[in-house]
């Protein structure tokens, strides 16, 4: 199977998956399920395309396993965080603002748009699934180490944040301990790093360099669009944030500045 066929199959899977989620969201009147299902979408596309290609080389198994670990952890965390709660305030606001166009805009802007982004982000895995052969190389091991570094920052950062938010004494304060002492966004740093790690693995296969669009897209999204900018707008109202901002690296972990 060539890469174009794999991309076509992946696009069909993503379209069906996102359309199904949209129908469920309409029934539940809760677009928050898009966030829960985000990570699982990557898992489904990665393993479905691997099964269709049908070669199962070590590099393919490695890349798809990394996606499985990342996607299941992320979706499980968001599910547990949202369980028993009403629709996320972002989606409730859009529900009110979009009025009669809510159904159409939800389908296109929440579900289909996320599907397109998913398809772009997972491009290194699709290339690996299509063109891999033989055993692992030093690039695979390097990519795995980079991915593990990212997974550490994302999972530990999320865990530390969840513990911080559960303590009522921390209400109205800024988390600045653990990994959050060295970067204002350890979870976002980890997310970006993991996808660059998978891109490094893709460099072991023909046309793997084309997969750069995946981690580049998620990096730009997090740094410039929906990740850091939105989070910091929410954080800037919290007392002590400006001081925390002055002494702590925005993304790449580094020692705090003395102020």
C-alpha cells in the first residue's frame, strides 16, 4: 500500500469517527465529549491503518504503542476530570453565541476541524505504518528517548496539577512546585516533545521527513493558538501570576530567575 492510500483510509476513519461523535454529542447535548475522544481518535487511526497495511514491523508496533499509551492516558484523565460535570464552559458559550447555526458550526468547527488537525498531527505515524521495514535503528531509540522525556513531563505535570487543584487551600493561588517550578506549562512541553519524538522515529523510513508537519502543527497550536495563550489568559487573573511569569520559563524547562 502506498502513502496516498493510507492517508485516504485514515481520512475516512477520522470522518466517520468525528461524525459519530457529533451525533452522540447532539443526543447528550454535550460537546465536551470531543475532548474526551481526542486521544482515542489517534489510537484508532494508528492501529486501524496498521492492521490494514498488515506488515507489523517493530518500528510500526513501537510508534503505534506510543500513541496507544499517550492517547489512553489523555482520554482517561479528561473523562475522570469531566465525569458528572455539565458541558465545558467553552462549549456552553458557543452554544449560546451560535444560536440557530449551532448544529452546523458544532459539526464543522468542533468535530470536523479537530478531525483535520488529528489527521495532520498523526502524519508521522501514517508514514511509519506505510513504509517501515526491517529492524530498529539508532533514530528509533533516540526518538523513543525523546518521547519518554515528553511523556514524563506531561503525565507528571498533569498529576501534580490535579493534586494541587484538589486541595481547597490552593484555591486562588498559582502552582509553582515540582515541574511547575521550571516551566509554566510542563504538560504542554511534554505534549510537544512526544510528537517530535515520534517524528524522529519516522526519519528512519522513506519520506519520513514529510512527517514534520505533524509535530510542527501541534507546536504552533499549543504555542500560538489554543494552548498557552488561552491558559495564560485564565491564569493572569490569579494573584501572584505576574511574579510567577517573570521568574519561570514559559515552555522549555529551566531554572527560575532570581527576582
